[in-house]
């Protein structure tokens, strides 16, 4: 993820497969992943692999107050995304509607 944040000038318009490898101490939530995919223009992405490296999604107060409502009202769809594999996660229910 650090690589993607450092290369703000790059777009991945033709990217069909993305592998995200998280650092163990990194805090992340679903909104962060979606924003990376949008800002890097991964709109034709078909496969998403996320290796959580035993970290969990951070769903604290900031997530609840700011990011969760934005994600629930999100108006963009990744129509071509057919496959998501999440490896090594301590997953908690996020209560999406």
C-alpha cells in the first residue's frame, strides 16, 4: 500500500488484477481500499487479492462517523470486479446494509 501512496502521479487504467500486501501494524478499513482503487483509476479491475498479514480492519470512531456513511452511499460500482480474495484477516462484522 505504501507503494501506491507514493506514486500519486501514476494511474492504472488498464490494470485487471491488483495484489495489496498490508504491513502488520497498518490500520486500514474497506473505505481506504476503495479510495485507492478510485484514485489510481482501477476501474476495469477484475481480480483483487488482499493479504492482510494478520492485521484487521480498523473500524473505530473515525470509520463509524465519517467513512462508513460515505461507503454506504457510494455511487460508483466496480462492474468488472468478479473475484476478491482476502487472506490472513481477523474479520469483524461491519454491518453493511
